[in-house]
């Protein structure tokens, strides 16, 4: 139960400070959510600047790590 809660926070794409360079497949699906279907979280994220799952600073690109403005590349793709 604790791991499930941690994963929900880790993959929460609704965080107000989420980096604008973070991408995930769900952004490109133009369909309304179906409340009769259990939501899934594929956990596949990438950085727009590197086009990989690793950000410009060498850290993992996912909502749980791309939601802090203290991360050097947050919103800019630059480190330093």
C-alpha cells in the first residue's frame, strides 16, 4: 500500500510546478477519460530537451523529479 501511494505521487502529472519540457504518451491522446475503465499509468516519460528518459542534468525525467524549480534544467534544458 505504501509503495502504491509513493508511485501515485511519483507519476502525478498534475503537479503545479511540473517542468514544461517533460513529455508522456498521454499528452498526445485526444480522448476523454472513460470513468468505467481503470486508469493506468504507463510510467513512460521523456525530456523534450534530451529526447530520453534522462534529463540534461543526468537525472531521471519523470513527474516526481521534474517538479522542482531547484533542479538546474527545470524549464530551460540548461544545466548551469
